[in-house]
């Protein structure tokens, strides 16, 4: 975007490929968060030393989007792969980018143990409360009453249990130094999400331990809602269960 006098005020981050193939559905929140991560990497000047870990799910398309070294992993195992990469190359900045089906359902064990070990990593968990890529099935974080392809009458606690609040669980781990839950549903929430992501990367740069940022994101396709209604669903329904805010912060890092 250009001002009338030709001053550049908005451009593609260098970390995003020049001719990328946008792989996400209309209204999906992934594109917004991935751009925020790219902006943070550019601002911190760490593109050449950053390694991203992608797992099964929508994040598996990261190599089409980022100009970074990217390692693929099995479903739910991104924290394990990230641990190996970081221990082998401690001078690198390593982050996982995972969905809730990955980090909070199939891979919850890996997420918790990585936090308990205090690995000096950054995890960004995109919580759209369903398995978005594989057909919109319920995940551990699906809220009560939520209709999915596997809870067609809505999530019933007697049959399906209660939602897992992954950020709160991670915060209980002694090795986790920073845990925050944000959302993507209006400009203010996007600004807060970027700040949380930047802080999580700064924590790793300063060797402080494990940081976990959970982002509530829209999945219009899986939720069978319009993009606008999906944003309203985050703000009016999901964030009442998965409450926004800083859950744990034992660092002194600021921008």
C-alpha cells in the first residue's frame, strides 16, 4: 500500500516468499498469524538463523509460504523434532507452528513434556477448535455444544468430555516461562497477538526457556460459517471458554 506521495508504508516481509502459493481457505486465520510471525522474524533480524518445525495439519504448507529452513514432523511430534534441532544447533532460533489438533490433542503429551523440560523453544499453537485439514472433526479444545463432523449434535460432556485448555496446562509446567492466549478477530487483537509472538521469540533469543503462544483463529470451512460470522464466533463464544490473556510470565523481557 502506498501513500499518495509514494511513501511505502506496507510491504511483504522478506521472510515470506516473493511468489508464494497461498494454501489456506478463505477467511482462515493462518495467513494472518503466519504474516505476523514473518514480521517479527524480520524485525528481529533472525531470518538466516531461524528454523521452523511444521507438523501434519494446515501448518504442513509452511514451505510454500516462508523463505526459511523448515523441518517436517509427524502429527503431534513437532516439539520432539524441535527439541532435537535446538539441541543439535543451539545457536539457531527454533519454533513450532501447530494446530490444536496437533499440539493439544494428538501431541498434547509432547507439548507438555517439552514445557516440563524447559526447552528453549517457541511454540505457536493455532487453536481453531477442530481438525481443520482432515475434515472438521472435534479436537480436544472443541467447546461444549460445538458442532463438528464427529459431534454432529454438539459436543456433549457426558460423551465427549470437556474442552482441554492447553495454555493453562502448559503454564503449570515449571519449564514454561511465558504462556499467553490471544485471538485474531479484530485489529486490536492482531496487534496483541504480534506482541505476544515477538515476546516469545525474544525469550528464546535470551535463553530463558519454553514459550507458548496460543492463538484463537477462525476456521470458516470447518465451522461452516462465513468469514465474518467466524470472527464473531471467536469473540462471542470461543474466547468465553478459552479466555484471552497472559497466563504465565516469569520473564523480564519487553520490546
